[in-house]
């Protein structure tokens, strides 16, 4: 998975600048991001503090890990069911 150029702290800092009244167009140009990226960040991180953003990242990582475990176990279960169904 690609690691982004900006940390959660930097993203929240940029969003706080926008909330303080800086023009979005200027912020995007200044930081080298597209308007779509800015609005995606705003949708995801609006109103968050740095600690909350870090916790969100941890929960997303844990959720991804758990989904992988469930997928592996489901595959194992299906394989065992297939083997049992083929037994005489």
C-alpha cells in the first residue's frame, strides 16, 4: 500500500488553515495538492484533532488485518467442507 506524502498532522494543519479563512485554491497551490485531494481530506478529517486521526488510522489498520484473517479462515473452511463432502 502506498504511503502518502502527508502525515495526519500535516493534513489537519492544512484543513485548519482553510477553516481559518485561507482560500482553498491558494492552499492547494501552496502544498502541491489537487482540489479533489483537498476535498477528500476534508470529507475524511473535518473537525478532527491529531489524536483522533491517529486513532482512526489504527482502527482502519486493525479492520484491514481482521478482514484478511476472516477471508483466510473462510477459505480454509470452504476447503475443508469440500474435502469432507468428497469422503465416502
